C-alpha cells in the first residue's frame, strides 16, 4: 500500500495492485484485512503504537503528541495520502477511535474508573478537533514544529479536561 501510495491516492488503489506489488494472492490479503483501508489502518496502528506505549509509561500528553507528529512527519507520504480519503473505514475515522480509546483507557488506568459521560463528550470533541488540526498541519506543509503543534493542541484542550489530565499527572 505504501508503495502504491507514491503514485495514487488510497481511493484509487485496488487490492489487485496491492497484491501484485506484494507478491501475494488476493486470498492471502483478505485473510488478513477486510479491505484496503483496513490495511492502511493496520499500518497506522503500527506507527503510533510505540508513541502511545511511551505516553502510557508516565510521559506527558505533550511528549506523546510530539512523538506522534514526528512519526507523521517521517511517514508524510503515507499520511498525506491516507488522510485524503473520507470513505468508510478511513484513516481519520480510525485515528479518532484510536486516540479517543487511548485517552479513555489512560484515565481509567490512572483513576481506577472510566471517564464519566461529560468527560467522554469533551474527549470526543477534543479528539475530533486534534485530528482536524493534524490533517491541516500535514496538508499545509507542516510549517509549525512538532513541539509548536503539541503546545497548540494542549492550549486548545477544554479546561476541565486539562485539569483532569493535570490531576492524574499526564499534563
């Protein structure tokens, strides 16, 4: 998929092209992935897994965001192509669910209880906005540094959410 993305947007890439580049059968592809977007999401998960693990080990939200933005910058070709799509099972939607679930799990792990309804709604809005800003940053040439973007995202965090994150020592 990454090789195919060098010349085409994800929506224009076919499973046939992917399996030809990889030298595997369609059957092998579908044994591992639902569709081409599932493959994109799987690769995205691998890129961000380490960043989330590090953040969960006591680093701050800022540190985790900076690591995420560095991954995105390093893999800009993949992310530029991946974030263009708005189809079902797209990368932006997957990024939202992954980040939202990460924050919910982090709150649950640090406090012993899942986030309440109000906090979940704030997280939902914050995660949607942060994905939008990440995509804008990427598509407009990554003019801000990773640190500047992380600071902007923290400044944009709802007050009650930032207070909760400060209380559990991740902000």
